[in-house]
C-alpha cells in the first residue's frame, strides 16, 4: 500500500512528541523543527527496509512479480534473473513443485554445495525445493533446484523491493507493517539525536508490532 510520506512524518512526530521532552527533541536549539522534519524524512526508507526485511512473510503484501523468463541448467535445475530493486523473496514456486519457497540460501551456505552435486537426489526436489540468490554474468539471479522436467514454468514469483520515495511523495509499505515502520523511524531519529535509550525502546516496540 502506498502511504504519503507527509502522513508518516506526522505519525513519527506524534510518537516522538509523546515519548520525548521538548528539550530532548530540540537539543538546546541545535535541531529546529524544520531540521527535525528533514531527519524524519531521511529515515523513513531505512525504517521500511528494516521492517520489511525482518517481518514474517504473512505480514507482507503480495509484492511485485518477477521471473518471466526461465533459463535451464543441468538436472532440471535453472535460474531466473532478479529485478534490480530485489530486496527480499516472498515466494517462488515452479509449476511442478509441491510447495513454494520463501527463504533462500547463498553460495556461502553449506547447503549450496549440495545443489552443485551431479546426483540429482542430493539436490532440492519438487517435494523439498531449494532456491539460492547468486551473482551470474547476466546479473543477480535466483537459482532453483529442482524440477521434474524442463516443461515446468514459474507458477508464483513475488518479491519485496528496496523502498524508495516516489515522485508523488509516497512510499510502498505493507499495511500490517505500518505501525512497526513508524516506531522504527522514531528509533532511528532518536538515535540521530543522541537519545540511545529512547531509540532502544522504540526499536523494541517496532519488533513487538510484528508479532
């Protein structure tokens, strides 16, 4: 859901005003109201990124689609290219898999070495599929292991993009993560103002909002 940055800034200010004194907020005149708004605005994308990266999958919205083209390797495994703004996988599922995948492995993980084995039975299967985010000559890609045949196609492929403020001063936030984002932004602002204790409190409230 697209939220107005102005509305988010208002809600973060309410959060700060309710929990910090004017002296804490203004810091003996070093931070005026306009400068504080600039700080809040600058922290919103980082707050969204933190929350969307840590939120349980069921709190995230459907996200953006990817995986239009499938490239096949050996043993009925293959890869799809990832969008430039790919941040987190929501789900990836090939048509002959029994379930989708929501978590990925990396080339540095021990499990990844198993996916490179010549024996197909040692790799991910249609019953227990495995996905890995890797760098290929063509760019960042999602490798999948494995399908029953190369007739399979992408059934579902959705991801969460890196957050950014758009031209209309809006930003995409999963609706059920909004409260967590507000407190995460308040935490980042408080930390910038040197209020480490308040920052920790806001951070914990943000995490609790995701439970």
